C-alpha cells in the first residue's frame, strides 16, 4: 500500500534573522535525506517588517525571498520530485499582544520520483487551494494565533483515484502549558480547547458549571469534518503536563495522535541549559488525523503506526563525536558544539530551530470518483466563491482577477435587495446574520426572531439599520462567505449554483436558485472549489 509522509517543523523565528545559505542547505538536507518528507508544514515563519495589521495579510518580501531560496535548494538536490510551496498570510492581528507569524507548506508533486523517497511513496500530490487562515465563523475571538489550512489531493498509484484532504498547520499561543486566560488574552491550553470552534476542525468544547474546574461537561460546538483532515503543529502544551487530558480531549477523542500520546511521550524540544547534554524538555509538537466515525465518515488516510521526531542535534553530535578520540566523552563533548551552532545561536549566528521536526506516515486508501471532479481554486483572499464561479485557469488554479470588484458588487446588490425586495433575500440575509452576530446578543435575538416570524417587519428594531450596515461591511471587508451568500450571488447572476458537498461522508447536492442554467461548485466548511461534472 502507498503511504503519505507528513512532516511538521517549527523553524524558530524563521526570517528574524534571515537564515544564511549554510542554514538553508542544512534544512533542505534534513527535509530530503533524514525526513524523506512528501509534505512538510513549517511554522513560525515571521511576518517581517512593514506588513499590514490585518489577519491574513502577506508577509514581507524578504521572508518570501528566504523561502524561495529554500525551495531552490530542494529543487536543486531533488529535481525530479517537482518541489512546490505555498505561504499563508499572517495568523494574527497586530492588535494582539502575541507573536504574528505565518505557515509554509512545501510538497513534492511527484514523491515517487524523488531522489530519496521513503518506501511506498505516492505517485502524485496536488494542491487544490491556496492556504487560508482559519477563523471562527461568528465573531472571531480565537485566542492567539489562528491555524492555517491548505487542501491537497494525493494519488497513491498513477491510475488510482485521488484522496482529497485538509492539512491544518498551527503555532499555538503562549504562555506554554497554561490553561486559563493569560495577560496577553491567550494561552496554549485555552487555544487548544478552542480549536473545536473552528468549523474545519470541529468537535467538543469544555463548558464549566458552577462547581469550578472539576465540574464541567463537553458540548459539541461544530460537527466534525466529513473530509480527511490532518492537523499538525507546535501546540505549546506538553502531553505530560497536568490536565493535558482535558486540554487535548477533543483532539485525542475525535482525532488520533500520531507522534506523542498520553502513554508514549516523544519530546521535541531540548532544555535551554547547555550544561545538560541531550536533556529533552517537552512534547509540544504533534500530528493528529481525523478518526473514522461509524456510519458518518470513513478515513481514506489512516495512520499506519510509523512516526517520530528527528533529532538533528544528536545526529550532528554523533557525526562530530565519531571524529573525536575521547571515546567515552565524544558525544557529550560534541553536544556543546552542536548546541551552540544549531540551537542556541538562532539570533547570534545562524542556528536551525529550538524544535525537532516530527513526522507520521498514512496509508492511502480508496479515493472517490468525485474527488477527480474537484478542481484547484484560489482561496488566499477569502474570495474562493468568486474564483470558483468566475475564475479562469491560471497556473493550475482557477482565479478571478475581478473577484474583489465582484465582492463589492454583491454587497451593493444585497443592500438594494434589502431596501426594495427584502422578501427575496430575507431568509439568506437573516441566516448569515445569525452566524455573524453570535457575539452581539441583541442583534442575534432580533435576527432569530425575524427569521422565525416571516410576517414581522425589521423596522420594529431601532438598530436594524446598524445590523444591515455591519453585515454588509463584513462582506466588503473580505470575510469568508457563507452558502446563503452563494445563493444570493446566484440570484444576482440569474443562474443556478449546484453545490456538491459531503454530509456524513456521502456526496450530496443542493441547488441554489433552481431552474436556471447550472454552474457546479464543491463546498466544505467555508470554502468553495470549481467542480467539473
């Protein structure tokens, strides 16, 4: 059976400073030779200077240049694998007091043709969309850095059907190993539990009762995905810490941990004390895969038990130690040299990282014939609906150059419909308002009441105009769009949008504005893709 190898690596403050060639060459060597990665997710890619304050904004050109240089080295050493990479936007707002960084996704288009493939490497890997920063679907108050997600398809054999999956990369908030709300408004434990509030991850959230920490229940806040999903990253909370079972409850119940488990801790960072050779510190880094659910979802990607962390510091110490004639002290003596070169001197010389990369292998099962009909669509700017519907093929991805203008035109069309023919869009507008105004109790109650009572005029609420203005401003400002907004786009264009989507692991169809010329899209979470019948 063919296998997909996923790697996750926090490259400490990548870009601050810009890594020199010697460090980039060593990173490329680790990725190619030691890890034999098919896809590698890199965290802590710095935002750089002179970037905007918004979540999702691009990082600075200097940081992109360093990643380009890493890609050049991967391609030079492994030309037949056809290495590619994509970079997400920044994962936090400048208003936040926690670090802002981004996520890089590197992958081989042809893993089996690599110069150094792992056993049973897959034939093809393709990107179906650009990376997106995940947001809470209502008022986005996610604590600290948001995860980044990219959608891929992997084909085991050249003639096999592809498996579509979401790959989610995350760098958790600090302080580490803290559960409550810290002074910066976030903590790693709090953020871990809040992952369930993201629709692309889903699951249960801990709700405290009046009895305090020990008195709580688990409440499902989002359905789990019906699409293969792999979650990786630096969680900043060791699985050996107190109350880790509570903090990781959603991820270990609904997803399978692949590197560290509660019964088998794999440390991925070292002690910062150089006087303690090879003293490991924490198990922050891990990989999780969505579990099958009887009658609801069957995995196409299943963890096969092969995983671990590559200790590049110990590896270098062994190599250096073998050249030292002090037989019983060779590795310990070499430790200090490697610690200083590859670990401690991140800002003083070049360093590599204070985290070890982790990896896991997944057996590639049976794909779906319909997966072949889901086509790559840009999603980097939250305009995936317009890219999917109006986009033309550009570089293997459907892109609509006028998407931003179409977004504004849609907002103006909805504003006019609300003012002149509210009945035509009432259900769609109010449904979105209910999602968007979860954090504004009075507005939420008004939208719910208006949706339930079709005869009730919105004019009974003195703040209706403010609700409408806020709703429309969200569209104009570039938030992700809902299915009900796709329905209004179909009304605006005088077409039928036929959505294909997964429900309980089964492909379903929904016609928006039926009885017109049909355009077909694929939808999951808050993301739209071009669909070819």
